[in-house]
C-alpha cells in the first residue's frame, strides 16, 4: 500500500494546489478533451500537466461566492484546520449540492481525520456526480483496502486506473489485492449505487 499511499498523497497535493482562478468552471467539453489526452499521453511532464488541468476543472466554481467558499475550505485543509474545512465544505454542499468537488473535498478532509465512514459516504456522492473521478476512486480503494474489503478495493482501483492509467503503483496494488482473494460483492464499490459504479466500469 505504500506506493499507492504515495500516489494518493501526490493526487492530494495536486488537488490542494489547483489554480482555481479561471472562470469557465466544469466545462464538460474541456474535461472530455483532457481525459482523452490523458489516456493516450506518454510523456511524464504532459501527464502531470493533464492531471493538474483535470483537477483544476473539477475545482473551479463559476459562482464567485461559491468559489470563495471552495478556496477557503482548501486553505483550511492546507493549514490542517480540518474541522473548519469540513464546516466550510458542508456550507458549499448545502449551497451547491450538485458540485462533485465539494463532496470530494469534504471526503478528503474526513479521510485526513481518519473518519472513514464519513469519507466513504462523501466519496460515493462524488462519483455519483462525476463518475470519472480517479482521485475519489483512489481514496475509496485505499479505505476499502484498510478495511479488509479487498474486492471492493480492487473495483475502486480499477475505476481509478480506467480514467487515469498513469497512477504509479496501482497495477501492482490491484494484483496484490486480487491475490488476497475475497468474494466480489453485488455492489462493487459499496456505495449502494450499482448503476453509477458499473456504468463507469463499462464505458
């Protein structure tokens, strides 16, 4: 798990360091283009730039007041003010419940606090709204593995790899977890959202 933990730490760094000054928030066309390029990219510098650009698209919020709340929550996480960040992201979720990254940010804050139950719930809300969210799937896989739910961890990591095939160490982690065995549950992600999880896997 150490390699995947390092990778998730890198994803977390990208997420917290994203530039959110642009105005065209969450453009589906832009994200589609970025994901297509990421899938075929081979140059490490290009891969890193594409990952950062995807995080930026996820993090940007068109509404100025909501964007300010997002920025405040990120700053609080950076400063390890996790309870404050959770309150801030909760406010943003209440204001903009369809904003996938608000759920993901709060999930990350809960994860940093060790509150896996709350983090899992928010991750499930994230991927319900953005089924390509490789950062959320990576976090989900880590938590499921920590809980000994190997098959669900594999399902989550496979979805992370599907949308970002360049996650360092994820191939070996998937193989390690598969070798440990375990029954494949009906709900592979454990989110109670079979359609969201399975459709993302088959797309």
